[in-house]
C-alpha cells in the first residue's frame, strides 16, 4: 500500500541516507547517489538538510558522516531503558547465589565474545573470567549461543559445554533477546567436579530462566 502521509516519502529517503552512513561510514555524495539510486540533486538536498539539523556532518573532504545530534538522541532514548549490564547484574547475582557457581554475561563482537558482567563463585575452586575478557565463538556454551550453532544441537533453550575451551571446566548458557534480536548470552561455569559432565541437566532450566528475566527487563 502506498504511504499517503504528507512528507513520508522525503522522510523515508532521509532515513535511507542515515542507514547508509551507519552501515558504510563516511560517504561522498557520489557514493550516496550510487548506493541509493536517487538523483544527485535529491541526494544533495537531503544530505544538506540533515547537516543543517546536526544529524549528519560533512568533513573538509566532502564526505558525509553521522552527526553528533544522533548521539544525543541515543543517550536520551537509553535513559528510558536499562543498559544490558544494568539489567543483567541483579539477575546474575541471583543466579550466582542459587547455583553457587561463577556467572557471566557475554556479547559477540568481531568474531569473538566479550565478557561484560562477571560474578565469581564463593568457592575457592572456581571459574574466573574477567570483565573485558575476549574469548572464541567456536568454543564454550556461550560461544555456541552467540555463534548461532546452538540451535543445531540443542532445542531446549540452553547450550552446554564440557572442557571445550579449558580443561576441567563446564558451562551452561542461554540467549538474551532485545526487540527480538539475540544480543547476549547468560552463562554459569565451574569445575567439572561440581557441575558434572552434564551441566545442562543441573543448571539448564535456571540459566534459561535468568536469561528470560534479562530479556524481559530490556523489552
């Protein structure tokens, strides 16, 4: 159905310019024209209008890039929703207390996974993953979740691993969603001596429940 709202077509084209700059980074006018298939005069008019409102910047070389006002919009929008770490931290604290094992929250980044929340087990023998640790996507239960392979091996809402990334360590992870998109993985990890070689049977349900709580806090 054709959109009959006044100005909707122009707004859609302006959003297309912003989307292009978000995906491709700084772009010259010719690149915008080619990528979006619009007349050069139209592209110039839209880019100039976006610059005038601070939504786009134009550098000395003539390339357009996303402008500082978008950062402010993002900051204001974020005030109405907790950040991922803020939403997850109290849930992970409860999960750590319930399981007695170390818990983590991982996000995917450039072919790896990064730990953004980590709470350690009270046991002297425990798994320690520092905040900021960069780990592989092809090993460990959180790697399975964030790498997308878990759906092929596990239909229960969680994934488990035993000594995949490190000897003597087992883990269970479950997915966190925001606006329908997979954005993180909640994990419980610990020594095989306590978690057993079937950690999913022991922790799968509580880890999945914790991941759902984090998702609910974000949406």
